[in-house]
């Protein structure tokens, strides 16, 4: 690849907004329409910014769409009494987003919160699936880290009188925790761009967002009731699936990756010696693995 072509790909990312269900959704778009669609969905506490390095690399192969969920990144932040900050409602936003852009067939990148949200979408069979890419996005109980289990327990026992529980929960939306998610399990700290976690924290400081994100974290526990149905969906459908996973992740454990792999005998599993935000340290390698896996599918 020439310097000119690399520059063209890097500069070809478009930054757009669209209204979905009366909510303004910011998204990044790259690659030519008509190529295989690939929807990249972020998790907590990030946004489509987490894909900034891999979008140019993937855009030569795919038509990339990377939206920010409401309350994240540069999408709108509706007030809590006007918008349901639940995973099921986020799924409706993504469905509406795809419908507005006339996307009826796509590949999905399932990371963190993006995994349950997109599994809600996939389970409705309204969008044809080309390929799934799981990256530290869990749908098995054995993949839940102790921190996730602890927070669910705290929410279950949260009362106005229990200020100690509330104080522990509020730490989940503070800078130290956000930075911890980015740096824990990393092999080479010098590869983690500080603007990643600083941007997340900067955006978290907007009015009302701390309470919104605590409400989302509380709703995360409701996803567990869908795990069995989602697992059965994967087994029945046997979608072509690539699993790329930071094996040192303490949020979603590598056992979750192994469970997905065991459910899909034709899938491919690659572990990377890093933590939750694997793209920060191994973005080049993961983008290459996605392209190689997709090309191998085209040869069969």
C-alpha cells in the first residue's frame, strides 16, 4: 500500500448525524457503499472513538458504520424521563439506525455493551447477518468478571439508607475506574493513548450523565435473563464468527470467549495478551484478523 492510499483511507472517514426515534445519533462512516456492511458498536465508557485506528484499515474491505449510543460520545443525551436507558431500547435505536440507512444485511462487531444490544437486534431476524466479530463482549455467565457480579449485587441491595453501597456504585462512573478499564491487563502501557480514557471521562462530566450511566449499569443485569436464548440463537444459526479477545480482561473473562467458541465449532478464536480495550494495543493485528477471516469465508 502506498503512502497516498494510506492517507486517502485515513481521511475518508465521514462524521455524520441522523435522527432515530427523535434522538440524534452521531456516527462514523467509511468505505464504499455496496461493499459488505460492518457495524461497529462500542461499550462502556467509550464511543465510536474506540474504533478510530481500525476504521481506516477496515474501510478498504468493508462499508463501515460506527454509531454512538444515546448518552455516549457525540450522540444526544435525552433526559431520563424522556428516554429509556435500557439495553432493549438501545437495540431499538440500532434497529432504527439500520432502517434509516436502508441496511438489511450486515456484519456485526460485538464489544462490551454492544454484545447484548446487538444480540437483541440479531434475535429478531430483521437484519441478515453476514458475519459476527466478538471482542470482549459477553453472553455467557462464566464470562462475567467479579467486578460485574459485585456491581449487580450492589444494585440489588441499593437503598436510600445504604450510603456505602451507593458510594461504591458511584466509583464506576469516576475517572479512576474508567482508566482502570483501559489499563488493566495491558502488556505495553506505552501503547494506550491517554486521550482514550480522558475523553470518556470528559464526556461523562456532562450534566446528568453519571446518573444515566448508573441506570444503564443497573439495567445490565437484566441481560442475563436473555443469555440462554441468545446462546440458542447462535447454536441454531451457526453464523460465521470470529472471536478476538483480550485474554487478561477482568471485566469479561476469557471463559466467555471460550464458551462462544465451543458453541460455534466453525468459529475462529484468537487471544491477545491485553485487557478489555484490545484495539488500543492490538488494533492492527485485530483489523488484519478480521480481513483475513472475511476473505477466507469468500473462498468457500
